[in-house]
C-alpha cells in the first residue's frame, strides 16, 4: 500500500470513528486545533513510545 493511501485510510478512520466518540465523551466538542492535534498524535502513534 502506498504511503498516501495509508494516510488517507488512517485519516478516514480518525474522522469517522475517533472524533465522534471523543465528541460524545467530552463536555464540549473538539475545536479545529484539537482535532488537528488528535490527528497528528494518531498518525505518529505516540502511544508506542
């Protein structure tokens, strides 16, 4: 799989499942800046380190 395809798949996953879940769990919806941060953290998989 090409890198661009992998990134597109991952971003679709983040936007389709993670953001709605976070917005349900948090008292206020994520701001655009917070969504960008979550996307970056998901992309680099910071929990591995």
